[in-house]
């Protein structure tokens, strides 16, 4: 071990430690500020969800009217939490997979502040009544160039690292992440330029907006989460992925099908007739990339069942993958033209599907990644297995409730809307029980993320455990199956524990 | 696979969809030709361009800023996509006093003058495509339509039959102030407070102008009319014949519909309830 010439495993360990050290500040910044925005978003979600069934709640102030808090809630969730979690994971994974230390940590950190500045002024803009009124693009117009600039300054280094990487095969996670990094600016620039700079037919503008929402879900959040899951699962179990060709099939089906999705939300609107049908067909076909990837990841993980149960990372990642299966099923079930689409088009299902994709799938995989990455970059272990368990179970209860409401409640509400013989008041009242369920679900998710945020904050302050044993979700300390989880080289690079993985 | 191949394949798979569903339809729909409505009595060609401007477009901004689109849609879907046309007064009135059946679907010209069509994302509240028609014809019976909307915005649950409404109150769009000298002409009569008065802010006035402008029931050119009246070359479907009881004497629609009354009267022609 202490020979003068380092062996290749020792070199690897040194390289990994160097990468983790170089990225500590930007990654921790993205993850903690993302978690803070998640908390803001959930609080706004509880407030606006409560207003749906109790409209008198906090109604005296213009800043807290439903139309503003609900818009702020979704935008904070998407751009504050979703994108920042994705940035943290992308820059770390791309460095690790390209085997390059990050040489621009300071610039990325600055760009991260620019992004956060854009989100902050955007949210203040929405709450103070300067929203644009375009769903998911409600930030006042001045915010998007700031965000775009921040985005490029954050991810450009990952492209460069990929370009100068050492020779070797490219892993499927890199394809997914690269694709997401290319698709997002394309979608974002297209939508913002068409809607803000080149005015066109207002109905078609609404169509572009529906396509934008769909593209953010399917062409950014989905590939980022899949790339992460394809990295974490083999890494933690120590097994290669079940089928590499299936993984490629999943990737290319996502790339070919999903850009067409989105405009089914405008079925019946005066836009060219093929657009809603193409959108519905593409959204239904989401089950192909979803199921191929989910089966592949689950088969990989199920080969070592104990690890899934014990490792926080894998437990969250697998829950996210199951969320992906539910999301793929819901995409089919909610978007069948001629049968369910007319019920889901203007009901709670739309919002529910968005939450399903952002929280049940994407966020769970991101939590898994955070439980993996943070100990490595802070060189401290998670403090408390109980806090992790609370975070996991309460989040699961919340999101299962939301999924049930999204799929069945939304359809029930839609059936009521379509019953033209009963009065509209009676139709609208059908949403009340589901609105209550949503509020309860958001309260559960708020509670679970309170634990998560506190835990992450403690880790950020480097108050985690100094140990070479990872925090696993088993109660006895007697033996630690850390061989499979992978040890963290808290003893320093080059030590035996570091060389083991 | 090299990065170059990857990037080209990715651009191709995304680019085709991007052109087909986003760029080409958007630029094709950018400049819709005004449609001819035929000649009027004096021989001038009338075009269909329901443009809105001024305070109405300011009201559209208030509508957007306060997130009305999160609960209200502005889309009357054709029957293949939903039952909106069958809901009384959503798509217009089936038994309009002057024109008989004034119902129609939303068309691409309906949002002229707005930046963004507020199609909406959910129907926690009713569709607002024809709110203006509804307020004038059905809701504001003893007060002016503007007053009805001010009351509704101030407290959506002010009527017993609306006590279950989930609509938020927009009290912040109104000013409460003490009366000094003469009371304001614009003060709301319903909500007087002791020694004071409540007046709509400019935002509230713009919003109400906008809401009253939501009328998508005007006659449309034949090329946009998917349920043409009996004047069209093809015989009208029975359901669209106006009920004889409400048609006015000498009404064009009724006169034109007369020949088809020879056909056996279907159930839908039964008088309005």
C-alpha cells in the first residue's frame, strides 16, 4: 500500500478524491439552495392547496392570492429545486464519468448565484403581480436571459470535460446527461423567443407553452434522473447494468418520441388538428422509454436485494424508478384521445401528473443521488439513519396520496365536468375531497423535507460523522456490509478503505 | 458512437419534431388572413376580425397576473373533444333572443389583440369563453353587468347559491376609503362601510372590461362555421333549428330554416324548459 509508485486503484482513489474536492463548494451550493427552494415551494404548495377547498384562507393580501401562490409554487419547484438539484448532480457525475477534476468551481459557484438571483427576482415578480400568465413561464420577462446565462456558465464546463476526457467507452449516463444539457437550452430558447420576442397567433403561443412544459418534464427531468439512476444502481450494488442494449433502446426511444409530446393539452383548441393527436400519441408512448429503463434498473438492483433495503441511496433511487413506472402508466391512462383525455385535460390530473413526474420520479432519484454524493464531497457521513427513514417514508405517504388523487380523483372530476346535465356547481364540488387530500399530502411532504433539509444543512456545515462506515438503514451496528455499498475514503485518499471501491 | 454521431442523431431526432410541431405551425399561424363575411347591405365587404384593444387588453394582463387561468379555461371544445357545447350558456346560447342558436366553438381569431390565449390549465371554475354573454343575459338581472362583476370579484360567495364557490376574493383590487365631501360616483353600493366607501381600482376596472368582452358568440364566416345555419347549401342538422317559440318575426335564421321544418320534428326541437 505504501509503495512509492501508486497502483492504478490508488490512482483512481486519488483521482476520485480530487474530483470530489474540486467540486465540493458548487455541488453543495446547488444541493442546499435547491433544498431550500424545495421547502419554499412546498410551503407555497400547502398554502395554495388549502385555498382550493377553503378560499377564505389568507385571502386578504394580494401577494397570497391563489393565482400567484400556485404559480410561484410550481416555478419554485421546477427552477428552484428541480434545476438546481439537476445542476449539482450533472456537474458531479460528468466530472466523475469524464475522470476530470473541475477547474472552474469558482465560476460555477458564481453562475449558481446568478441562477438563484434569476429565480428570486422571478418569484418576487410573480408574487407581486408581474407574472406573464404563461404556465411554467410566469417569471417576468427579464428573468429568462439571466437564467439562460447562468445555465450556460454552469454546464459549459461539463461539455469541456467530456470533450477532453481520456479515451474509453462512453457510459449510458453520459448520453442521458449530455442529451438533457443540449435539449434544455434548445427548448428554453425556442419557447422564450417565440412567446416573448416574436409575437404570433395567441392560440399557437399557448400550444408552444404546453409543449414547453412537456419538454421540460420529458427532455430534462426525465433524462437527468435516468442518467443518475443508471449511475447509482451499478455503483452501489457493484454489478453491471442488466442489459446495455436495452438501455440504449430506452435512450433513443426517449429522444425520438418525446419531443413530439405536449400539445394534447390543447385538444379542441383552434390549432392544426394533428398537433393534439401527435402530442397525445407521443405522451402515451412515453411508456416505452419509461418501462425499458425502469425494468433495466430494477433488474440490476434486485440482484442484490439487501443492498437496496440498507442503502439510503438505492432505496430512494428504486422508489424513484417505481415512480417512473407509475408515471409511465399514468401517461398512457390519462392521454387517450376519445376516452380519458377529455376528462384529464382540464382536471386535477394535469397538475397531479406534473407533481408525479417532478416529485415521485425525479426528486426521489435526486434524493438518492444526494445521499450518495454529499458524504463523498464533504468527507463526512450522514448523521442519523432515523432522519433518512423519516424523509423516505413520509415522502412516500405524501406522494402516493398525490398519485392516487392525480389519476383517479382527476378523472372523477373530469367526468363531472363532462356531465353537462348536472349544474356546474355540483361538478366543481367534486374536486373538494381531492383538494383536501392534496393539502394533507403536501403537509406530509413538507414534514419529510423538513427532516431532509435539516440533515443536509448539518452536512453542509461539515458536522457529519467522521467515520469510514456509511450510514445504512439497518439497526445493528455490529457488522457493516460496506463492501457493497462502497466505502468512503474519509481516511484520506490512498488508504485501504479508499482503494476498495 | 462518436460524439459527433451522437450530436447529429440527437439534433435530427429533436429537430424534426421541433420543426413539425413548433416552428412551422407557429409561423404558419402568425399571419392569419382576415376572413370575408360577405357583403353587407351597402355592398361593402365585411371581414371577420374580432379585435380587442385598450382597457380590455390591460384587463387581460390583470387576468394573467392574478393567475385566473389556473382555474378557468377559455376554450369551447368541439364535440369530438368534450361536451362544452352542450353545457347551457358555455358556448353561447342555444335559444338566443335575436339569432336563435348562437353557440359555436372557439376559433383561431377569438384571441386577436391578446399576447397569449389564456386557454387555461384546469376547470376548478367554469369556462369563461362567454362570460360576458352570461353576465349580461343571465346573471345581472337587477343591476348593471359591471356591478355584478365587481360584487363577484369582491366576494364570490355573496349569493346564497354561490356559497360553495372556491374562487378567491379579489378585495385587493378595491380601495377602501373614508368619504370626504361627496361620495364617489363609482363607489360600490353593496359594500358600504360606515362612513366610508369602496371603489374599484383601475386594475379592477380593466379586469371587468376584459371579462365583459369575453363574448365568443358573434356570427362567424362560413369557412369557420362548423354548424352552419339552414341558409347553408346543406340542410341543417335538426338540433340546430331554433325553437319557434323564441325566434322573432322576420328573423333571417328562422325564415331560412322554414323549409326544413317540413321534416319530422325531432326531440331536440322541443321548446326550451
